[in-house]
């Protein structure tokens, strides 16, 4: 039987945790504030503490810091309903055993409790102790500078946004990546913020006072990439060749971010593998080895599995990239984060002050698939804000949804039906034309001449009236709004309405 303390001011959560823990024969004590815990610790130390971050009076993070100073071997599981990157970093740097975001699955919490107790009783030395320095402390000097948590320096309007469960997992991954010093692969679709995550990993690491340098791999630019990364020296045959210091050398003990690892040629991948394995490299044309002092971060818009299958990634480099991965979810998998993102974008300095958005327009943004992810959402908001009038973004102010999605499975059924109908109509049209015009087609074959076809106009004559009528009905006959949504000039819309007899008596 173990003694477990629950420190939380939410009775419902305390009751649920206490009931399940006592069913498992643990002795449980509940506290609603931090101060009574400090007093109780003078008499008895529990085997485990479940600690909420937001408490009346002294916060959970402040209590974590005080407890760890006096009882470094006590495992503490943090809980919060307000998780963000700052909190995750503080939790990891504060040596919390685990970090749970509310509402959490009770079974997940109980499994964390079991792991913490097992580690506490079987391998007490494995629990971080007073001699284990956090990344922040490891980078501090003896004069006391740098003792303040670096997480406090994170700007309020941080660009890594979201409170969804998917982003809570990302925050924990970033915090863990910052606390270690190994190679990290940041994986995610275009526009998900991979470079920003790399910046945060560096900023919260013990290398934060050293430079963060970035290089992008561009297909067909192998020599330039190699020279910029590794540098170039003077060969014996060309004493006039200019010297160039590469990023691996310039970064010194900092961090080098290599963008899009799949775009690196296999030859340069081999050079990278050798540098990583030997922890040394040579400038191009030079034979003097230089020590690899910097940390390497990589990004990829495609999975390692896909890159390997397509022969774009060497297996030895892939094994290095699998050491630690931060996986960024696409925006379509965390739609609940969109409203908060939109309001932050609207308050950016690049837009006029006071711009707002209607509920209808916001709901439309939540429905879209966003193949360009956060970057596309930001640009869409900026465009809509410019189009809007009266400081309010309406549905008709939104730009058309991007058709660049690489995820057909995410398309609504109506869109798939429309595509199938268009394919069927076109196939039938071509078949009928082939039968009636075979003689004419044969006589003109090879000459590239003959009367122009009418397929495009006939297809538009079938689908365009339905499109225009549906949009007009949706906007209750507002032609100006319909023209804006369709991306047409008002006069063009009027002409089309007359052509298809949609203007009625107007």
C-alpha cells in the first residue's frame, strides 16, 4: 500500500481520483491548496503527489519547485486544464514525473500513478534528484544569472497555438526534446509550424545562448548545400580557392536546423551520416577534421516511412532521425483550435485594430480542411480582413477554399459525388461525339485543324446555373455578396444570370 496525496481544488476530480486509488488499496489524502501541503510535509512524505497547477494562493508550479528542493526523490504528477508550451516546459524542467491535461482519461492517470510508484519503490535512484540539473540550470553560470525559468520569457501571443489534446501532446514533446541533447526530427505537413517548433526547442535547451542556424535542402542544389553546411577549404591544386566556413562550424555549440531532410541528396546524406557517427567533419577540399559541436534538428513534410519507401532517405540516417520525433498534427485534426487562432490573428499588428468576425464565417473556417494548415489560415484571415467593411468579416469576405488538398479521404461525400458526376457526364459526352463525328475526326487527324469544340461551354451550361442559383439562394439574393463569394465582378454575374434566366423580373 502506498500513500498518495492529491492537491487540487476541484472536488469532482479529487473524488474520482480518490475513489479509484482507494479501490486499488492506496492510502489517499486530499488537499485543496499548497500551504497545507508544505506543513504536512514536515511530518510525513508521501510516495506520490498528484498536483494541480492552478491553486488558490501558491501555484502548483511554485509548490513543485519547493517540494523538489527538499524531497527530490518524490515523484509528482502535474495536472492542468490550461496547458500550453510554457507550462509543459516548466513541468519538464521542474522534474515532474508526468504532465496530464484535463479532462484526462482516468485510466491514463491511473497508469501514470502505477509507473511512478513502480519507479519510486524499485529504482529510487532513477527519480531525478538534487544533483540532476535542469537544462536551464545546466546553462547557468555561477553568478546566479539564468536562474529564472526561461519559460517565463515566452511571449504571451506565442505562435504555437492551441489547447486541443493534440497540441498538449506536442507541447510535451517540445519540452522533452529541449531537455535532451540528441537529434530531433520535426515532422508535419506544410504550414504546421515546424521551423517555429525547432526555434522553441533551441530556446528552451541548454544551448539557448548559442546560435540557431538554418539551412534548407533544395533539389538540384547539392553542391551549394554541401558547401554551405560543411564549408569549403583550399585544395593543394587551387591555392586561390576562397575559404568558406560552413554552418556546422559557425554554429559551434549551438544548433543547426536542416529543413526538409527528404530533399537532401543521398550523397550529402552519406556525408551527414559520417559526421554524426564520427562527431567530426571536413570542409570540402580539406583533409583536416573538425569536431562536430552543434546539435542537429531536422524537419520533414513527409513521414520517414514514406521517404524510405520512395528511396529519398538513407536507412542509416533514418535510424538517427527515429531517436526522437516531434509530430505536428494538421489543422484539420484540431479544428477546435481554429477560433482562438483566428482571434489572435485578428489582433496582430499587421491588421487594422478592432476587426471582428461573424459566427457564421467562423463556423465556415472550422469546416474547411486547410491543406496549407496554420499558414493558410493566417493568410485567409488577412485577406478577409482587407475585403471586409465596417470592421466585421462576413461569410462572403472569406477567400475561396483551397483545392490543393492531398487528402481525398477528407473530402465531403458531396464533393466526391460531384466529381464522379462530372467524370460520368464528360465520358458520356465524349463517347457520343466520337460516334457522330468519327468521320470528321478522322479526316482532320494529324492536321490539328477543324472547328473548335464546345465541350467546355456545354459543361458550364449544365453546372453553372445550379452553382449560381445555390449561392444566390444561400445569400438570400444578395448579388454583391454572391459576386464576392464567387470571385466574379458584379457585371459578370448579372450577365450570367441573364444568360441562364436567373434574374427573374429584375
